[in-house]
């Protein structure tokens, strides 16, 4: 059979190309999401005031767009959305926020999971600042650290952010370890609360409260944490040594890990130098080292583990430090933990 000439092939190819051009391609019908703003800042609002914002979703595809599920990054968020969006239609995602338990800067995210193969999920953000009705600056807590016989004074600010003026009707405390007072800086708006610790408070750690009763009947009794650490003349940086759970087989196979479980205590004397006369423990596998060896106002005690002496079981012992300080001749520091095989 004779092969077709080039003059015959050219018209044939032109006819095939024309046929392909007029035959429609069978493309799948798919949804396609178009979204407007993805982040909304609601600005500054008062605590308890509800927030409601809207985001626009549009389906520009040829198949229905389905919102399969929603996820929220923060508590208090909720949303309403039409689950099925027909081709060519748009809808609003209405996001609401309960601010009754929020304060300060807020940033929440809502993730929508969709049946759009190109954009299967989208994140919508909600940001702003929730202003509490009554605000303590810098925080509703005071921290004191002092030696026995000393007294310290610190203050915080109470700010009323409501339109209605505020009056402090009464201050009270959970105990008698500190004195308190207030003064009005801006009438009905800003108050200074001052706490002074008492010098006769014994050594120890104390968590107390200052209670504030105001003229706003809707408020529960406000309180400020008052944390007091009273140190004796010779003070240890930690009240106990806790090793947690330690695997003896792991330590023996990885001796370098001993550096990570070694612990350090710092011993400080309030005034003047003292000498460490002895440093002992009833936990047989502990190693102890105190520096410096000469009299000083501060010492560092390094506490390690001797793998060769390790025994499985609970650690329940102590470290005893004897000094030449007449008021604090002996300090006993509890040691706890668990040794496993």
C-alpha cells in the first residue's frame, strides 16, 4: 500500500485538531472556596461583653462546598455556619466569644475543614484585648523575701475600668503576718494598695491573702496573694533535694548522664563568715562536696550519685550540715527519690 503524501497528511491533522477543539473536555465538577478577610481584630472591650464577628465564605466552583467540621484553639469560642454552600453562593461564618473569664490580649483561631481538594482547611483568626472590670497592676500578687527580724514594704495598683466609680469599703487579711493600707490616687478609679511585712514573723514560707471589699455589689470579694519567705540567718536555697526516678542500669550504661542529675544547694549566711565543720548523709550512694573549704558567707554544696554504690528502692534520707554558727549549728536537708533497676 502506498504511504500518504505530506499533502494528504496536513489536511488530516487540521481536521483532527478542529474536532478536538469543538469536543468539550469532561472535567470533574469541584467546589472552590473563596474567602474574604481571614483575621478580625475586635479591639478593646470590657470583660463580660460578648464578641460577634463574621467571615465570608464563597463557593465559586461547580459542586457544593461542604463544611465538614470546625476546631477551636481557645475556650470560649463558638461559631455558626451554613454547612452546605451551593455553587455561586456565599455565606457568613459568625464567630462568637464569651469574654467573662478572659483578660488581657487574646488570640484565638478557628480551623474549618472543607471538601475543597485545593483548600481542604482554612484558619480564621480572632484577636483583641479584653479589659477586666477591676485590674491589678502589675498582678494580683506580692512577693517578699527577707531575713528573720526584717520588714519590707511593697505596693500594687488597683484600677477600676468600669464607668461607675468604685469605693474601697474594707480591707482585711487572712492572718496577722503583715499590715496593709490604701490610698486613692484618682477618685473612684485608681487606688494604691500597700503591704508591709512584720519583723516578728518566724522563718518559713507563707502564702496569705489581702481581701478587698468594694462598693460594687456585683463583685465577689477581691483578693491579692501575699507570699512571704522569711529566711533564718543561715539560709539554704532549697528546703529539700528530690532526685525523682533514677534508673541504675541507664546510669551505668551512660555515665555521662550523672552530670545531668547532679544537684546543687547554696548556703548563705546573713552577715559575716562561718565555717562548715562537717557534711554527711545517711544515703550511702550520694557524693557531697562543699566549696569553698575556708570560712565564707556563701557555700555551694554539690550532690551527686556514686553508681558503684547504687541500690534499688526508695530514697528516704537526709544531708546533715554542721557549722560553727552558734545560732544554726546544724542544718538537716531531706533527700527523696526512687532508684529502679
